[in-house]
C-alpha cells in the first residue's frame, strides 16, 4: 500500500480507526525527510496491513501544532487510536522495521490500562 496524505480533513478518521497507523511528519525543504521518504515508502509496500500516512508540516500546520512537532522528520505510531510512539529523526530501515514489530507486539489492553492509571 502506498502512503496516504493526511490533512485536517482526514487525519482523525484515518488515525482513529482500529489497527496500526504510522505517521511521517515532513516538509519539502527538509533534507533528512527526503532521504527518509524512500525507506518509509519501501516499508509501506512490505506492510499492507498498516496505514502509512504522511503529514506535510508546511501545508498542515494545524496538525503539526496539535502534536507539538518541532523537529522533522518525526515518526508517530498510532495503534487502535492511541499514540504509542513519537520520536523526531529519520530512522534507518532496520529501526523502522523494529518499531513496527514492537507496535504489533503491544498488548493494547495493557496500554489502555496504563493510560487510564496515568490519567487519574
């Protein structure tokens, strides 16, 4: 599956659904973003069960501000509507694959329980 362009119009719908969504926050002027793009694209072709989204931080400043994106590229992993990972910096392919494995292995009941405890 190719990557999906995320905008204010579709962001909540795409990221709020069940399953895993990876989000790449990027900009056209960003050198590391351009170098990371082919890695992200290759990974999206390997993992058709995962939605790979991209947020152009120049065009979608509202989304970038909502998640306090200060450095790009930033990778965010969302599973079943819950942000489980967010980190600035371009990942090498092996690290991106490792991140995907870790997100797939999460016990979401446990994650929700810890979130609930944290929010009380």
